[in-house]
C-alpha cells in the first residue's frame, strides 16, 4: 500500500539536441537543451492529472521533499517547494564548463515571455548576448540582439544586472 502514501518524482537529465539550431548534444541554453520533464505524484496530496505551467527546476525537488516530510533545512537552500503553489516569474539556467568543453560558459534568465543569455570567456567577460521573444519565437530562431536592428532591442543593461544578481543570490527567494 505504499503507492497510496508515497511522494514520487519522475524527471530526467536535461534535453539533447538533435539538429535544433544546427547543434547536437547538450550544454546550450536553448529550450530543447535545458527543458527537463518532471512528473510529481502523491495520492491525496497532489491533484491527479493537473498540468502546471509554472517555471520549476531540479533545484525544487529537495525543498519539496523536506516540505512533504515537515522538515526544515538547517542551511539556506535554493529552490522552492512544489507543494506550496508559489510561482516564480523567472528561472536561472547556467553552464560553467563540461568535461567535453571546459570553456563553455553561459548564464540565462528564462521567463514565460523571453529568454536572455550571456556567454562568457574564461575571465568572466561577456563575449556574446542573445535575447529571444518566446511569445513570437518559441523555437528561439531569431536572436533579437543579433538582427542588426536596435529598434527591437530590450534594455540589455537591466537584463544583465538582473542576471548577475540572480547568479549570486542564494535561498528560496532566488529564481
């Protein structure tokens, strides 16, 4: 009878590109690479068949388990319990090297309406920026910052400040 009282998660590693953006593999900030399927079930506690469109991440699993167990972490934890229903307006995605490509470094703010990305060199200097309007371009095919028209560019200075602030924050209030 444990299946009637057990909180269970099904999730995977991040996505794998099979030609999207003319790339294969992992480690890039595009949706096909950073999106992770996540299923949570807890009979009697989590409504069955509900699809949530909240922005969530793997960092939310541990706080959810602690919340379900009625425990508090002794240390500040990034992430939020998925049981509370609190929604974030953005989520931070980062890549700081891999075994195959130690020089691959980027950070990104993802919201429901846009994605902003900064790529870094080994000295942490920004080498490239991308911005995608996810409402008009959900496949991320048109980098607004790379189209040679400044008339549609967002305020990069404020986006960059927010991204750097998000990268340095800690705790449940972080995106």
